[in-house]
C-alpha cells in the first residue's frame, strides 16, 4: 500500500510537469525564459514515458494477485454449571460442571483466480488432533449453475444450520438441528440468488456412510469409509416477502423450505445400514470424542434412538423469520421419515424451535441476502473504544428460545426433550461478545431407561467469543 501511494504521488508530480508554465515576456529575462521553456519542452518525451510507466505500475498494484491468502479464526471459551433433579440424575448420571474451549478454529481463505475461491478450516477444540470443518473450493459466475462448490461443507438445509456459529443468538444450535440433520458432508453443491437478492436456492449431492449422523454435527476427519456407499441429496429455497431497502433490512420477512433425501451406506463390519438420532441439551462442555470412553468426560446426550436398521430417510423443513426494528424472530419445523429394513414399519421423528430477540441498545439483526441467513451483529458503538476517546456500551440483546425434539415412535423410545432458554448477549464490538444462557431442559418418555414422570435439568452457561 505504501509503494502504491508513493507511485501515485510521483505520477501526479510528473503529470504537473508535462504542462510547462510559460511566463509572459520580460525585457530583462526574455532570452533566459525562452531557453528554459525550450528545455522543458525537450524534456516532455522522457516525462511522458515515465508517466506511462508509473500508470502501468499503479494499475498492476491495484489489480488482485493470485493466489490470495487471508488468515481467519475464532474461539469459544465456555463455562457451564448443571443442576439436576432426582429423575434427571437417575437417568443421565451426575453431569459434571466444567469449562473449556468448545471451538478453536483457524482458517485460510482466499482466491486462486477471479472466479475461484477456497477455504481450509480446522478446529483445534477436539481432543487428539485437528478436525476438518469447511474445506472446499468453488467456481463462481457459472451460467445457469451460479456457483459450484466441491469439498467438505455444510449441506443446504435449515436457516439454523447455515447461519454461522459466530453469529448465533444462543450458544448452540437447536434440538432438531442436532438430532435430525446431516450437517457437513463431502459432496458437490450449486447455489445462486435472484438479481434482486430476494430469492436464494441451493442443491447438493453427497456421499452417505453407514451413519446418518456424526458427533455434534461435525465430521472429525472428513472421510467417508463404507461398503456400497450411496449418494444423497439436499436442497433449500428461500424468499424475502418484505425487505426494507432504505433501512438496510431493519424491517424484513423471510420464508424458506428444505428437503433432504439420504440413502444410508453399508457398514462393512456387519453389513448393515443404520439410522440414529440424538441430541445434547443445547450446551456442551468436555471432549466430543469421549462417548464410550470412561477416561474422558463430556456432557451426555439426553435423547437417543439408538442404532435403527434402516435403508433411507426423508427430511423436510420449513422456516420463518422476521425483523422489525430492534425486535426479531426465527422459527423452524422439521420432520424425518425413516424407512426401516426387515419389514418393520416406517418411523417419523420431528422437532421445532421458535426464538425471539430484542436489542436493548437499538441495533437490528443483520441479514445476509445472498445466503438467506442472519449475519453478525454490529453495535452502534463499541465497548470502551479507546482510540475514539469514549467508553460506549456496545450492543445488548435479550433473547428467548423454545425448542423440542420427539424421538419416540412405534417401538423406539428415544425420548422427548423440551428446552426453554433465556439468553443475554453483550456485543463488545463486531468481533467479540460475551453470552449467557440459562437453559431449563425437560426430559420425558425415555423408555425403561428413565423413571416415570419428567427429569429436569437447569444449565447456567457463559461463553466468551473472539473472531478475526
């Protein structure tokens, strides 16, 4: 940047010299002035040549260089405390309080050409070794298709799933997301939007292994190992019924729908296909790889169908969201139909959530029109902005969410879980925030693994987030 400024300054100085200032004649200096002016004129070709060189250098300096690389990242430091009644403790055991890094990610992003982008993102919050998150390349501005992405990425389904984890109102995504969605998978996706930015669409195909789910929705190693693995597909369509252009989306109404069809792969160890759905209580602390390992601690899953012999499943979802000044809402309903093998009847599981929020300091929930999702919050004023000589409040947000999942059908008693969450968010600036969640989790109908009635768990959780 400094070299570019120096080049532009030199260029401007030389341009000034290309037009000699011819002084009016004076008896005492006529001969000298004429000589000087002729000298300036003789210099014009060399000056003009230098101007052309500098113009070309400035043009090259302003043009993008490929490949480009930008380093980004973020971390979530969480602390959680659990309070259980007797039924909850009998069913789930004594859940341990704890603190730790839920996520700690680094990513390299950039472009290798004017119409080709990439990202390589790893999470260091998982024990043992880094885990794959978004690792993909994409080609943009293609006729008909729009943008085509290849690699390991979030499949196009659900507003909750596709909103960046850095921009979520609550600490974790909702119960139906956790239980029902195939999240990041290896595949190919095409996506685009209308010219007026009111409509978005995306569709993908990807491989499905012998499990429809992965712990906490993230694939640890971004691999697909199965015998006779099958191809699955997902699609999402959104539309803005109302968007206030002059107010930059301070008033808007969004609708959307998603559909996913997945054929389960065959597990080579036992030659079976299985479906499984489970969920944590919208907060997690511990090691995600700890399931079945007594030496590692983690928040347990509250509802779980166990492994179900099945061939494929259909998943449908609808979504509605809106912003009205500092207030906003977001809601989704999802239902999955599982086709079992061995002549057993099909199963249906469903879930939903609804959340509302209000910015006490007057901001509004930003919306990404090209993605059909909510975006990061930008406070009117930063907290303790030293460089500008004042101490602002940042942005304060109060939010509430109701969320439920029902994993009971026919002879499957995975349980029902309803969460009521109150959240308070303090945005220090666009890249740092402090979040508090009080989650009241109500577990019921979990078969013989649970005493009659309902088991209640209260969770008090705090998160500090910084991204760059």
